[in-house]
C-alpha cells in the first residue's frame, strides 16, 4: 500500500511539473506573437545635420548652427535677393508622423513642409510642399491676416481650433501626421490636436482651389516627398526631430 501511495505521489508531481512547463510555454509563445511597436527614426539628435541638406544644394550654409542640442537658423544680414536657405531631408516620406520642437524669435515666421520635391525650375520648397505654420502669433503681422496664417495652421487652408502656442523663448512641441492610406492629416501642438485635414483628392483639391495656391501647378501634388524647414528671414530653432513611417 505504501509503495502504491509513493508511486501515485510521484506521478502527480511529474504531471504537475509538465503542466507548469506547458503553461510557461504558452506564455512564451503568446509573447512571441506580440506585434513590435513601430520604430521612430531620428532625423536630428542635436549633434549633427547628417540627415539634412539645403534645398537644391549639396551642403548646408553657416546660417544653420548647432547650439545646445538645437539647429538654429540665423538669417544673413544682407540676404541676396532670390536666395533662400530652407533645409530638406535627404530621404523622402509618404505616410508618417513627424515629431519635433520649435522655438520662434520675437516677431518671427517659419514653417514645416512635407511632400517637397527638389526641382531646379522651382526655387522654393513651398512651391511643392504644403506648410504647417511656425509663427509668433502676438507680434508677426501674418497672424492678423487670418487664422489660417497662425501657428499650427495648415497654411492658408485650415485654421487651428485654438491658440496653444507658448510664450516667445519657450519650446513648442509639435506632431504632424500625414496618412494617405486613411486620407487623414492632423497637427498636435503642445499636446492638443488643433488641426485636422484630408490629404487625398478630391477633398485635398477642393481646399487648394480655395487657397492662394490655386494656380500653383505643382503645389501639394506629391504624396511622396521630403520634409522641409523654412527660412523665412527670421531666427528660428528646431530640436528633437524624429519620424515614424506609417
């Protein structure tokens, strides 16, 4: 009887261990099936401008400087007429979330482009790339033209729902989403979604037709293009720039 009892206990112990092993295997297999998070690609980490170049150029002028982890644009005192120093990424993107921080000077103006195509016949990045406005809403006259010219706006097309900009001298966090697969774009400024817009035709074409860009033959025509940072003749700084392709 004692032998039978010992045999029963031994069998129970073995079965119990196998059951635990099976449970552990199930847990491991479940974890292995977890979909990995989409990865961010760093476009600017504060140490170099390797992912950028000036529009229609193969280098970057001394007007863009690295300071305290930021890229800072200093407009030249005597800027030649017809010359600009816009930055563009070396790579092109289609569906993405772009994340960065910007700081504008007092009375300053700049912008963030996407869908930029570098063409010799087009001297400015804004001739192809739609712009999210970067602006001092208090002291720049553009803010008085209309809300579609204020910070965070899809320039001249969609107004921000509210002004959430921080005072001059402080950094504004900004995320821009463009997704042609879902026909959706938006701007999140300082944690609040302030602009939403379609990115495909016919809705996109209707917006352009009602804007100053109506007669610009190549404006907003390219689903795939470069990210751009605008030289509008004022000091502006950008930092912590990264992108996630969708």
